[in-house]
C-alpha cells in the first residue's frame, strides 16, 4: 500500500509555484489550497513518526481547539467587523492559526465543525516550504512560503524519492519561530514577544535556539526510508499546553525567618522562585490569558488551615499582580454586543495570592483578554530566564492556633486561561485546568507564650 501511495504521489506532484517574496498581510490569497500538500500525505507512508508527534501537539490543533475557536469567532471576528482599528484581525489571526487558509484567501475559514483544510492548522507543508521572512524582525506571520516540490529542512545532504530537498538554515534558528511567536497589535504593542524575550536573554547569547528545547534531537530516522542519524529533531513542539513541559519550570523554596513563634506573634516566611528552565519569560506568548500564581498556606498541629497573603512591595501597578475582588475585561462588550457591561471577575483565585503576569490594557486603560485590542501594558511581573524573584509573607499567628509543629506550604499554580473567562465564554473546563508547577514546604514550632 505504501508503494502504491508513493507511486501515485510521484505521478501527481503538487503544483510548482514561481518564487514568492511576500510575507505577512501581503501573502493573503496569493496561493491555492492545492499548492500545499496535506499533512496526512506526509505522514501516511514516509514521515509516520513525525506525523504521529504532530497530531498530538498544538501545531495540529491551533485552529480547531476550543478556546481558539471561541476567541476567534465569538470575539475577534465580530470585533473586527465593528471597529475599523482592529479590522485586520479578521483575516490576520489565520496567518498563524490557519496559514494555508490565509495564503489561499479563505478567510474567515469555515468553523472547525465543517472539517475544511483550515483544520490542518500549522501543517508540515507550512514550515517545510518556508524560505525566509520579510523585513528585519520576524513577527505577524511574515514568513515567506514557496510551496512546490522542494521541501526545506536542516540537513545539507538529504534525498527523497517523493520530492526534492533543500537545506534552509533558518528552520534551525529562533527567528523562524519568531514569525508567529512575535506579534504586534494594531496599536503597535508587542502582544507576543517570545522570540524577542529569548533574544534579550542569556540563552541567545549562548547559541541555544528555540528548537533545542521544543524540538530536542535524538537518534533515529527522519523518514521510513531515510538513513539513521544521531541528531534527528523530534517534532514535539511541547510548550504552554503541555503539562509535562510546564511542571518544574520554576524552582521553589520557602523558609521561615525564625524557628518558632507564639500565638499573637508575627512570623515571616520567604519564598524564592527561580526560572531554571525557559529561554524566555514565564509565562510567555499570549500572556494576557496566562495565570501563574503563588499560593501559601499554614496548617497547625490540629489540621486547621490558614491562607497567607503576600506582602506588598509598593511598585507601580502592583495591584494587577495581587489577586483581588475586582472586575475586568469590560471591552468584551463590543464583540458580544453587551450594554452597560461591568466586566467579570479578573482572577478567579484566592485573594491575596501573588500573580506573575503582565496586564494587557485596552485603549481606555482597562485590563483586556483580547490581545488585538491591546494599546499598552501594566507592569511586567513575569519571571525571566534564569531570574530569581523573592516574595515574603508576614503573618500574625491567630490566638487560637494549635500549639505544636506547623507546616507552611508554598504552591506555584498555572492556568492557560482565567477561570472566570472560561466560565463566561463557555470554554471547556480543561482549558482552565490548574497545573501545579512546583511546591515546597517548611516548618515552624508554635509555642506557648
């Protein structure tokens, strides 16, 4: 069966296109769907293992997964149709989430339920037909695609009976990823800056690329008929949507200022957090959606639990970084057609917990979940690569606290989307799943006066 498929493919090669130099908005509608090979054609006989990896990762789901569908069709499209300033997102979102549809001019594409070719999301032929990017900075899907019988990869010598091959060093560099993982809003705000964060950080100076972590290399073959190599790049692309990648990202330690305290006395605990894993800030990407917060509790010798509130540091905009009973996201009133909309709960986590975030602000200065409507930012209180942050929790022990050993535990939690947003927009609960990044506990002795 594999031989029959290969023969048919060789007899019917995909349409060869003349050299293209357009990227970004200029690439809308310059090709046809048939110019791009379908991913199952790549994965059915030759690149079986890579295809299996891709199917499990967000690259294959970035158009079809529930939050992206809701965000695009319930918020972005109607917003673009009502406000001229953000009109470009109606087509532009697809430049990264459904690039074959964008380059074919099929925007907005049919909803995922129609099972159109938009459902291919970021497919094999999207990446392996890229020859460069337009301009000096990779951002806003400004990659240049040249679909045809030449497939570009990172090996200088590679042969295939199914298509021509060519080496393109860009595919092994962070700039390649930056064409979609950097994004400017219509207001000129860098609403995604993962590549730029990497560029400003320590890993870029050491030559560590995005692919080193997100496409680790191991012994194997690139295709069913290929030669064995010791450094085959795995097509895992694991990141913010992979719990296994998220867990352990930040090291966490908590310690007391003194070994014991009596009821009514003050105790102080220090938490040190260290980003020992990411080459960019954490969280990154669509940071307006990401929730990373520190929750500290104390449990006395009789099992009663107390919630400790973080100490304020006093920097401008700190109120965005401490969970509170406040409303936000009022700018959803435009796409949803709501009158006198007061907003929804901003955080959905215990009040007083420290949040490591960068607030996205709309043109009226209100916190927004719509990155395309971002005009400015609040304080960037995320954790950078190899950065350590220190948080303190000062607490007066209640008069009724039990005498004996007390356990104090710090837990760092992560969510891809705030629970109030998920509930309000009808996003499946697993999109707001709480993932424990790390935890650590310490002890003090509660003594009599």
